[in-house]
């Protein structure tokens, strides 16, 4: 059995033409109230991202990631249920690792969403939609 590749979403072009920066996926940190985006070369270990310590910048980045995948679902799977597209876009967005080596610092968001919506996330239709979106994005890239 081969290992799971968590970088599969990184291998497709998920950017839209109105985005002007590649830093949307990085974790923001604050310095004197100003959002500072974490750069890829930063070796500082990621702190767990809990709802209580999320900055406004991180919330904005989460929303950007959600909107990015929601628009991809709408583009590629517009015939599917809108509520399910929204749930799956959120599911992908909360797992985004940014510039970290893994998404473990997002554990709280991931498990929170899974605990609330597990039956919907694990049903055959959701899994088929995730696979179909990935396939269409890869074929388009």
C-alpha cells in the first residue's frame, strides 16, 4: 500500500485571476497588531491553530481558501447539491497546510468539522464529488 499524498491539492492550479499573491495559504502571525504572513523558509514550529488564537488575518485566509474551492466546485460540479459543494469546499479549506510541512497545526479545525459533519463527509456522494473535482482539476492543469 502506498503512502497517502496530502499534497495532491497543491499539484493543481487552484488560483483565480483576481488573486495577486501566492501567500494566501500561509499562516499569518501578528506583530504589534499587524498581520505578518509566514514565509516558506521560516523554521519556527507552527503553534496549534485553535479558534481562540486565530487572528483576523488567518480567518480571512481561511475564507479565501474556502471561496477558492467553492468556485472550483461550482465550475466543475455545478449540477451537484449547493450545500454539499459548500461543505466539501470548507472541508478542503480547513485542511490546507499553507507553507508548513503538514497540516497538524490545523488539527482542531479538521476534527471539529469532521465531528460535526462526519456522516455527510463520509457518504458515497461526497467522496465521489471530491474525487471527481480532483480528477477534473488535474486534467485541466
